């Protein structure tokens, strides 16, 4: 049952008080990586998002911003497919490196912002977050469920299997994939909510139903409205206790008319207002601890304008997740007492 009325307003007031009492800072981690799928170009996503003004926009908010540059990923020359899964060792090694970087960022007191790259990177990003916040919950905003296993996946691409690596309930369904011996499941199905689904493979649909995972398809959003979707999302994830939120946002959650420069566009996606409302409401909880913005592919834009509007939309998603409102930015100030010692340990 959704929380409404005076109780909802009281809860939100308390959460805002918690939020204001925290010393926020943001760590930007670039992850220029494309081997979770077969289309090149998504490795240029972090640069496109930065070029669209990310750091400048975040600097208008009221906490320090630290851009730690891009992780340096190795691409193994000999990386034979596992069954029909391409580049398993390369993807596993990249995610292990990313998990360590995200864990250090969270441990240093930052809100982690990971710029992809393809969505296989969420394996490392969420796992690194969970190292520091084992009770986290995950909001996955995407046209796709990304919960295939190597057995159910039509393509074998690991960017469509990210969530399966995380879930404890799928541990016996995931074979020992080369490159992932470091990865152990850490998330329960009840700690996950999907928003924006509209292209779910048959095997994924069975997994969603069998595990009772909470999801809101585009049909649900049309039927219920985005406000009620977010109310039910928070009721599901936060009713038992307040805990850190990890937001993993695939740009293809938006309709392709808004985000054309991406690898797997699907018609009928989120409107601008729906997508930004999601991120504003997540920010308003005061519980966002880490986020991913993935699958911006500059090489797939039909024109320079298509690339720019996709990258600009990605920036809008990030800054609204971190406090930018449609009424305008909050008053800017910089906390000169922010510790630099922990930040120096995060060099990529």
C-alpha cells in the first residue's frame, strides 16, 4: 500500500533532514568499455557525457565534485567465448577493477557516479557499492531486464545478463564463467525494482515471474502514472527500513526520439518528464548512494545533433538524481573542509 497524505509528508520531511545533515560529495568514474556487447562505440560514452557539460552542471549543486577520470581496462588478446558468451574474461576483469574503484569511492564518503560504457559494467558498480553497503537496494531503469543467464540469453552478450550475476536466487542457474571467479551473488530478488521495461526475452519473463521480482513496464507506467509507480517502488524497497539506493540507468529507457544514440533502442519509452520525475523522486529520498549512466553510444547517432541530445539527456538524468530540480538549482556553496586525504586514494 502506497504511503500518502500526512504520513508521506512527514516521512519526506524526515528524509530531507537526514539528507541535509550529510556531507555530500560526488565521485565521477569513467568506464570506457564495450565488450559486454558486440557494437563498438559505447566506450566513447563517458567522453560524450563529460563534453555535454556534466562537471559544470554538477558544480552548480551544493557539494564538491571530483572527476577521477577514466579507468584503464585491459582487452585480452586471447579470450575465447564461453558457450556463446563473447569476451567473458575481459568483461570479468573490467568489472573487478570497477568494483574496487566504486568501493573506494563509497568508502571515501562520495556518491559514486559511473559513466559507461555498456550495461555489463553494472556488475562491478553494484558489487563495489555492496562491499560498503551490503543492505543496499537496486532501482534498474531500462527498456530491458538484463537478467538473462548464459542458458536463456539469445545473444550471449553479457550486458543483457548483469542482474543475473547479482541475485542470490539465481546462483544455481549461473555456470562458472571464466573471468568471474571473484564475483559472488549479493542481492536478493526482493531488493530490486525495474522501471521502464518493454523488451523482455522469454527466459527473462520466466525469471521475473518465478522470483516475484517487482517491475513496472511501460504499460504499467501508462496505466498507473509515474507518481504511483515511484510510490510503490519506495514502498517495496524502503518500507522495512531506510537503506542506500543504487540507481542503474540505461539511456535506452527513454524513447528513441529523445535518446537516439544508443545500441538497443526500443520504441515507446519514457518521456522526458517521466524519466526526470524518477530521478527527482530518488534524490528526494536522501538515500541515493551510487548510480550508473550507461549505453550512450556516440557512433550510433545519425547526426551530431542526435549524439548531443542523447549525451545532454544523460547529463540531465545525473544532475536531477543529485539535486537539480526543474524549479532551478539550489544555492551553491562549497564546503572547504571536505577531506582531500581520502580523495587522493581514488586515483584511477
